[in-house]
């Protein structure tokens, strides 16, 4: 037929070697499908049929066969992490393979693919179903093989709730030799390094010895063994730390083929029989743990062997209730153990319980599903079901055995569990409800108060089972509480749920303390005061003034302001109100301020000292500051000197009425005076008391010109004069020369 004409495919699968037509089937319309109910480290045959008639029924079409081993992604031993603290790698020589500690590249090697070159590339370096393997030793040539040896030791904890069988897959490649070398060694040790059972849990594979029978030869010089699974019962060591010791030894001789290397993976499985069928059956399929030799028999007829394979299809008889399987070790058939299973009809019985995870919206669903012989009551064997399908009622699902799930919103959800057997061929369904409560307590009210006031806090949003607390102290219950904290305090509203869980909401009540503000301020005498809400008129008396005033602060709390006002005295300063001084003859006049030592001074001259020197008459004012207060003083300075006369030094008495007379300028005619003139020989030629010939500065009017000295009768030349000028205060004599020129 034309394969493109089909609308889909039929995929049938089962344990390796199952009879086509008796397996589980999946109808596929695309190019992928999901196979459920597969066990790790187990090989399955998968048949793919074309659905030629588009009826979902297997036709006479020849299927495509694929064999597949399910990898164990949840390894009990991480054998590929050679740097783990639970792994010890050593290297040395055949006499002491543990001489040195450390990982040696090429001798402790993690393999992810490839084929062994010494087997002519027939041996896979990684077994089917595994992601990787570890190669111990190397497939060396010549002198590189001389006397080398290496080990790996794994520490692991036996937990029979997870596994009871230790599994090792190994493949070995060694050069032939008759002298006890090369070899590959496996031992199971206790926590002290002693072999736990030298007879049953240790093995040596020596090239060319009896225990390498069944190995394959590659030429004359190489023996190799394809991947083999061996199991060891460790269920009696629950809770103990054991060690897995692996070693390879090359040969002493320096020969090209004297080498040894081993490839291995490590894993675990449960010590139990897996029953592959369910319901009312005439026969049932049972599978024992991998890695052993097997003998199946009824408990009441132990001498009759029913099967010798790992998986056996056994008739269900009326007179036999228990099926037994003896698992003997592959490398030593004298060692082994017995496991049993019921022969009664088996049904899944779905059961579960629910617990809340730490008062959250997350719940753990504890799977208590088990096997039932009548589909109604547990069998009592404690045997679990094989598959689980959860629907949490909010759109989320899971296939975990006992999952946890967190709900995002409040509500009531119907949880469904489907427990299955035999690749989901037998199913049982059970439902229960989960109530996710909305418990979101909220506190409302006034959260800021003044000390001495109270406030009411209200609860809402919870489950109406409220408790109010301060720290760990319970205050009251109910939907409201009146509180009056003296200081800022945090209150807790606790809302309880029916299962005793609760949700806390905290609220801080801020307490504002009424202010008592003490203000110290000052003014000067004769000033008003306006500040901080206070108002005082002019203060004329120094000293302290006290006042208080109530006000509301920014939080509305009544507060008190206390004002201490200090009225400061003005600085005491003094100057005479009137001063007289003759600047011409006495020079500068010093003005000084007397009184309190002030902080600063300022004169109207711009000077800032307490004394100044002045050069002329006028009104002088000084301001003095002491402790921020200012006072001033003023003095008037009058000129004390008489007018200062100006006498000429040249005369031109030629009758032109210009400079014909000895005229004194700026003379006060009311001041007694006397003018005397001498010739150059000292003879007095003129003398006049109360000399009145004068004029004012800048004035051309001559007063009493006819009475003045005109040098009449005298020849031209230089004459000397004295001018005596006096008043009631002082006397001045002026001396000079007058040159007469006509």
C-alpha cells in the first residue's frame, strides 16, 4: 500500500521478547508519541504499524521493530562525577594501585559515545539506555601498559525506601596472559573498607582464567566481554554507608597486549516483583529486578520451575496464592535471594490524603493508593500502584506519586487521582475537594494620634475569627479594638482559619507627643518684640520677661511654647556736647567715647574705633554696639583760633592804585595789633598800632587805604616787618619781608 495514504500509525510496545498483538498500543497521528508505564533500565520492544484501513486495528502489515532500554535519569549513584567528595580515584602499579590519589586523564575517563578499538570496534563504550559510562584503565599498547593499575571507590548510603538492589553494568577488555594478570576487580565494602561478603559481593575477572569463560576473543591476544548487568542485594544494609571498589591491573611484563580496562555504569532498583497485568486474568506477567539468574516457582511447589527469565507469564491457579522468584548472582550462582508476589487478581485502588504545606496555599497530596484483590479493599501487602494521574481542579496536572501543588486564587477545587496498573490498562479514580480560603485581613482606622488620645482599629478581609496582639501579648478578640498607646506601637491583627493556621497583618500606630518648646530670645531697651506668635510693646526697662502660649503643632496636637525674653540695656556712652579747638596752632583734636566697653563703634566719619582724631570743626556722631544693642553720642566742635592774617611780601607804590599800600588780608580789625617796619639796617621806618589797612580774602575793597604804609620817602628795596596780633586767648607775632618796587 501507499504509506502516505494512511492517516496514522499504531505503536505497540512491551517487554523485550513479547508476542506481537499482546502489548500496549497507542494510536499516533503525528511523528511523535508518549509511551507510559516504562521502567528504568528495562528493555522494551516497540512495533510501529501503518494504519492501512484507518480503523485503528493492527493489520497484516509488517511492522518496524525498535528495541529501547529506558535510561535511569534518577541514579542513586552519580558515577560520572569523578571529582565528587564521595568518589576517590587512585593510580599506581599492580603492587600498589592506591599509591597516588587523583584523577588521571585516560585512566579515569567519562565516556559519552564511541566503540572500543581493541575489540575491532564491536564493543559500545556506553551501554544502550545509558547517557554515559566510566572507563577505568586504558586500552594501551607496548611499554605504556607495563605494571600500571588504577581504582575508583564510590561511597553511597543504602536507603531501602528507594532501592534494595545495587546494579552494575560492565564491559571489560583485557590482553591474554597466564600469570594472573591482567584483571578487573569488583568489591562491595563496608564503611571501614572491609568486604561485606567476599563470596557473594566480590569478583575478579582475570584474563585467561576460568571466570572469563564466555568472553569473546579478538584475535589471539584480546579477550572482551559485552555489556552485562549484575545485581547485588543490599537491602540488609539499610541506613549504612557502603563502598563500591573497582580496580584494573595491567600485567607485570612489558608486552604489547598486557593491559586491562573496564567500562561500567552504576545504578539501583527496588527489591520487588513488578506485576505487569491486572484485573481478572488467567495468566499474569511478572518481572524480577535486572542483573540476576532467575528461577520462578509456586510457594507450595518449590521444586517445579515455572520460568528462568527475568520476565515470566505465570498461570493463575486456584491452589497457589504466592509466586516466588529466586534471584542468584550472575558471577556466583550460589549466592542469591528470594522475592514473592501474590497470585490473586490485582486491581488499582486509588486513595490519597491531603495536608496543607505550612499554612500556605500549597498542599501536598499523599498518595495512599495500593493494590486490591477485589477492587474494593486494600490487599494488605502495601504494594503500590504503577501509574498516577492527578488533576488539581485548576487546570494543573501531575504524574508524580505524591505531588505538591500551590493554588493561586481562593476557591474550592475538586482534586482527581487516577491510579493505574499494567501500563494504564487498569484504572481506579477517586476525588476529594480542597478549600483554599481567602484570608487577607486588613486593618483600617486612624493610624496617627496625639499622646493621650485613643483610636479605634477595625478588622476586615479575614475569616471573622480575629485576635488582636501587641508583640506576643493577646489584647482582645473581635472585629475592632480601642487602643491608646503612650508611644508609637505596632499592633497585630491575626485572622484564624479552621485548621488553626492564621495570617497576620501589622499596623503601626504613630503617637505624636505634644511639644513643649522653650524659647529664649532678647531685644534691646526701647524695642518692640514680635516672634513665635508673641507680641510685646516697647520695652523701656531692662530685665527678663516671661510668657506662655498654647498652639497646635503640625499633627494637630496641643502644645506649649514658653518664651523667656531678656531686655538688654543699651550701652552707656558719653561725649561732651560742645568742644572748641584751634586746629591751626594745636593740630588734630582727639575725640574719645567714654562709658561701657562696647563690641563695636561707628563714627560718621566711617571710622570704627572708640577714639578718632579730627582736623576740622564740625558735628561728630558715634554709634556704639554692645550685645547687639546700639546707642549713640554726638559732639559739636567749634574753631577756637582768631582769623589768620595774610601779609604781603611785595609793594609797587607807583600811583597806579594797584598794590600801592601794605594791605593785610583776612585780618580781624577788632583784634589789637601792631605793625612795625625796618629797613635793612634795622632802623625802624614805620610803626602803627591797630593797623587798619586790610581787605578780606577774595575781596578787592581796601579798608582805610590812606592809613596804610606806602613807603613814602623810602627808596626801593627790601624792608623787614613784625606784626603783633593778639586777643584774649593767645598772641601771635608774624615776621617777614616786604620788597618795595616802583
